[in-house]
């Protein structure tokens, strides 16, 4: 990277800027400084500087000409235009470099500029139809979710602008018609767009900015901007004709370049892969929506205070996550964004209940928005089974009321998504006809170790409070199944549990042969060393992702009849099924000691993954779902 600094006095700001650059020395950099005949301590500072290339002008040629002058001397793959009144925050250069290298059609990358009073200067900028500009988010909290996702923008401030040097040379740098300064970066970015190149805002490229530090006065800077606006607007009239007219109500659609369809995704929390409980599937849906060209906002209703570094740890940088809002602000949020989203995608019954109340109260907000309810399954069936297992079965009337209540949630949607054909039939049997199936998308990627290099049993999944499916299944397995396995195979045989544990019932049953790994981001080594995967779930709704995942990684599974039924798989191929503690233990022992059986299940399981969890079929189904026509039920106040 060739960093270009153009100076005219303000040595104290230049020193702070240079100090921040030195903290990025892990990257290959060259610093080119143009001093426009400074009259303060700048000359003394530059005399003490080592490692920079310094160009000393006898007169002040101002910013634009100084940048072009320095760029002609640049040798780096990229040119970074940087104001001397900025300070780079840690990892800013690395993030911007990663972003610009992420796609060949990126022509420039800008950053998140924070003013010295702690407010945002801009999170990317908007160009209106008349050529006037607006820094998106100016004066707002720089850490608000609207400014924390990566997106294409009209332009980014020249206070920090990274661009490939060959592109800079091809476009001829800054157009000198805008000298001495202002609108030169706006024009440059607009010319990039006219050449089919993108301008990208990177929220992780963060700078402090002392705005207008090199201008004689704020008034003179504003006067220059107005004069150059007229020139700019005349030059780019054809492109600007497609922009929004200057209107603060148009800021939301104008903050992003392009005309992507927009989806609001409502979920309990950011659906990280390691969370289990349906979140891996939700994550797959998000990734597929982004891959199909949708812009996605995710609004978490249960866990909404997650740290930003965790939020984006396994999520695309282009998704907007509305952390910090939660249930109290959902209605306000939907009011402020009415008409913005083409579709609202609601996951889980309790979230649909919240959304449906807003739908009923304000149907006019959603007149042009499709409501898609990703129900997965009738969750009430899980409660019915749980009550039977605990010896407190529901009465016929109680069961009917619970089913009726959950089915009623689907009546607020244009489309209901089920996770399997059997679950879809359950909805249809209760009068919901607009149902589409969307299962799992998993690649068959078996771990390599053969049977004789593996040992022990594996369970994967977070264990929440008492009574949740994973907690119940492990309490049952540890109390009634695992002792039978150890009695036959010896106490040295181990069970590895991968996932966080919040259940005291599980903890008190753990012995020396049981190992907790806690939360792990990468499970490859566990899948590559375990001989048998156990899925002892006794009640659950939906489709067991953990079984699909284990089979896809080449680890044969022993499961309960419930899970086999949900999967539509038979005992013997591609899994083994244990109906009670004795049979479950016997199946585990048989699979652990019989290599021929193990190899056969592994092969048949991988074949079923290729058909049942086909990524191509999943993406095709999602495309069909996103093309749904509005067909909402009239009892929520909307036309069918």
C-alpha cells in the first residue's frame, strides 16, 4: 500500500496520524508525503522522520494536486489517500486491504469516520440526484448497527480512500477541475461506478477525523463544496438521474448502491453454527439469501446484546444485525422501515406471535411486504410428547387447544415453511395449505480416519436448562444407556460431549469417562476420532441437524425412533435405531465393535446426505419460496 499524505501546517495532527500508521507496520507500506510549504513545525517534524518519501513544494498547491503529485511516485499495488488529520484505529488497513481484495470489481474502499466528539462523521456517503451529498449517519452513534455492516455506497470520503493503483492510473487520478479540493473523491468514485467498478464501505476500517483541519475556515470549505457540486452534477447527469431526489425520508433506500431485494429476518439470536437448536439451518438460509442477491437485516428478539466481534465471527459482513434493539423496539423499528422490505422472514412460533400482533395492529405497514413464517414444525407436538414422558399427559381438549393456537400463527403469513414433508402434512391436516418444504443443506465431507483408528462415542449440541431436548436426552443416556455400554465395552470407553452445558442434571451424572469440550468452533478433530455418534433425543420438533451433520462427516449414528421418523430413515441403513435403553445400548455396542456394519452405515449415510441434503435442491426451494405471491389470510385484516 502506498499511503499518500498531503500537508499544510498542523504538525501536531500529522504526528498523531504518522504514529497511527506506524502501528500498521505488519503490512508492506510506503508513505509518500507532500508538504505544501508549511510554515509551522511541519518542516522540523519531517526532518526527524525516517522511512517516508518526502516531496517538498515551494508553494501550496493544495490537496488535489498534491495527491496526484504523490500518486505519480507511488509503487504499491494500492494507493491509500489519507488525510493528515486522521488517526487509524488498529487493524484498519488490514481490514480495508482484505475487503478490496475480496472481489475483482471493487474499485475503492472507504471507512467509518468518527469525529473527535465521539459521533459519526459518515458510514459511507449518499449522492442525491442534484449532486448534493450526505454522510450517512452523521452525528449518530458510530457503533449503531446501521453502520456496522459492509455495503456498496455511492462514494466514501477522501479522508480515507483505498484504490488499486492501476485503476487510479487508468482514470487519471483526481480530476483537476475540482482543485484545490472538494468533490474530487465524489467524482472519482462516480467515475468508478460508470466504469462498472464498485465502491465499498468497510465498517472495520475505523478512523478518528479532525474535520476541516486543513481548511482556512469551515465557511470557505462549504463554499468550495457548493461550487464544485454544480460542476459535478453537470458532468454526471446521466448516472445521477437514477439517484434519489434529496429527501431525508429517502436516506434508508439511498444508503446502499443498487436495487437489491430486501429481507428482514426475525430470529431469537444471531444463528451461529455452534448453537444447535435449528440455528445452523437458519444460518444456511441467511447465507443462501445473501448468495442469491438479497440484502438481509437480521433482528434478534431474545439475545440482542452480543458483542460485534462475535456477531460477525461466522456471518457475512454484508448482513445488517440489529443488535441492541430487542422486543421493546420491534414495533418502532417496523414503523420506521415500513415499505422498505420485500419480505419478512419470521423464525419460530413465539417470534411469529410477536410479529402477528404488529401485523394485526398495523396491516397498512405490510401491504407490499410478503410475510414468510419459517415454522419448521408444529412445536406443540414436542410438548405433547414431553408431557407423556414425564407422566403428565395432556388431555384431548388441552392438546386441541395448543394445536389450534399454534396453527393460528400461520394464518398471519403469506407462506409457511416446514422442514420436512411429514411436518408439512401436519400443517395441511390442520387447514394450512400454503406450505413449502425447506430442509437442510449439507455437503457430504467425510472425515478420513478408518474404523480401527477411531474410538468412543460423540454427542454434539448445546445443553440448555433442565427439560430442554438435549438436556433430557443426555440425562437419559448417561443414567440408563451409557452404564450398559461400559458394562460390555469396559470403563475405558469414552463419551465426548461437544457443546456448552447449563444443565445440573447432566453435570451430576458425569463421570471420569465423560469429557466435556465446551463450545468449539471447529469439530473436525472430534468427528475424525469418534467411532459412533449418539442421538438419544426423546422429544423434539423439526429435523435433527446434528444427525445430518454427523452422517455427512462420516460418523455412523445410533438414534431414537423419533429422530428416525423425522428424518424418514429406516433402522439398519443409514442409521441404527434404539427404541428403549436396552436396545439403544445394544445398538451402540454393536456399531462400536463391528467394522463391516460401521463401513456399510457410513457409505449409505453419505449417499442419503447427497440426496436428502442437496445444496442445489435447498437453494432451488428457497428461490421458489422467495418468489411467493401475497396470500395472507383475511382474518388479520389483509387481502388474500
